[in-house]
């Protein structure tokens, strides 16, 4: 008999209707779970672990986000994943504790990071068409600093790698979700669209 797929098991556990006496997920329990987790957790994982439905998880996440406002930690969300992180205003104090300030990013790295943030998921070929220069080194540098991450591969010839921002990106720039990114001016937005629409180069194949 085939072993059940882990995702299928999680879906079944999280999608089940809690019966009489089923545990109720509290804000304190959710905060403790995210505190001890060694990696970001998905809503599905939380639902399966707590034995509650997805609606309960979403409600408690909203309650926790409100409860943490003005405190030293924040609830970060990237797609379906969530985690706790230190508040950005505590960054300088924490940097002194760990013994080093964060490494500053070069203009090229900041430009590339902005393209990834606003265009994600995006391939290196698209990044290079928007910037107009080879971006292999700066992409690898951002990966090394864990500010961007590989999200999978595009469903196009050659299956190029897709890049997106990471939780470290949210923490570094004091964001709780990608929805907090500032709005682009019309000229910059047009550049992102027009550059990405240029004919594909060899790096996309």
C-alpha cells in the first residue's frame, strides 16, 4: 500500500471539522508555537497541529498581529507562511548585542532586490532585461545573504529558476507582509513592466 502524502495528511487533519471537546487554538498557544518553531510555519501546518480549521487559524493570526503591535516582536507573513521576528525599531540594539551592524547593500544589490520584490516570482533573465546588465553575481550575493530565495522553476523552455523575497527581506526592511511595500511611481512601474516585456534572452532558455 502506498504511504500517504504528507500534504494530503495535513489537508485531511486541518480540513476536518472539530468534534465535541476539540481543542481551541488561543492567541497565547499560537504565539508559543511560532516562538519555538525553528522555521516559518504554514497555516495548514498550524491547523493540523492544533486540530482546528483554517478559519480559526486565520482568526487567531489576526488577533496575534493586533496583540503584538507596539511590542518587541512582530508577526511576519509571506504567502501562506508565518513567523515571529524582532521589531525593526529594536534593530540597532539587537545589532549591538550580536556584535555587528548589518552589511550595507550596494546600489546594484538594492536595485536588483527592488525588482525581485515588486516583480516576484521573477527569473534572472527578466531581472537582467530590466537592469540592462548581467546580474548573476548580484543575484548570488542576495541569495547568500538570504534576502531572496528560489521559489521553484518557471513553466517555460529551459525551466529557469524563479526568485522571490524571503522572511529575512521582510525583517531587514521592517515589513510585516509584501503588501507593506510602498507604491511605485508611474515611471518606475512602467520600467518594470516594459523591461520585463522585452524579447527573451539566452538566460531564459
